[in-house]
């Protein structure tokens, strides 16, 4: 619907790629980036996973085209040292054949916060069913270190198709 409106001349919403690029190029703080992703009208529903360079700065923003549906923040004081997004709204149960969320949480809890690193996150994202036939690439970032790694992925059989 949003793309059709845009083609017909109603251009008051942003393309996901353009808003992402604008945030990456222009935002000077976590809070500024978060507010832009929450408030800007977009052409299609989206999940934005945002991390900052300070402890406790991180969230998953669930958006529909016109408004923010949810912001799931890190909350280290309450024991929420990670947030997980697997393309299902967090307040709904995932499709029973595609419950990557439970597997990801089990791996994170088993790893523990003090052992989290780029290699351990890569290992978690390489665990089936988190990794599946639809996984095209994995990108890992450490804002504080300026580290950015992207890997093309392949899920060797046996591997589920979604």
C-alpha cells in the first residue's frame, strides 16, 4: 500500500533503505537515531534493531507504516542484557515451524553475558534453526570498536527451509 501511494504521488513516507542510510550517515547519538526510526513514516512495516556505543543502549523497534508499535529496550538493571528479533512481533507466538526466537534465547542464556563477543554471537547465529535455508548473510557490528563483519551464509543439510 505504501509503495502504491508513493507511486501515485503521496511521498510523505520514507523507503526503509533510505531511512536506514540517513540514520547511519547523520545521527550523532543513539537517542537521535532511535527517535528518527520511531517517528518517521515509512513505506512498509519493519523491524529496526538498533545498538548504541554505551552499556544499555539497544532496542528492537517494531513499526508499521505510520506508527511505532513497540520499542523493546535493553534493561541491564532488570536482567535484560539482550533483545532478540526473528521477524515475528515479540508479543505474539512465532509460527510453530519457525521458532528461531526460543533457540536464540536458549543459546544466549547458555553463553551468558560475560562471554558475549563477536565470535560467540556468530556461533549463536550459526545454530540451527536460527540459521536456515533463507539466511542469506550475517552481519556483526561492534560500535565501540568500529568493527563491522558480513558473511554470506549457507545452511548445510539437514537444514529447514525457513
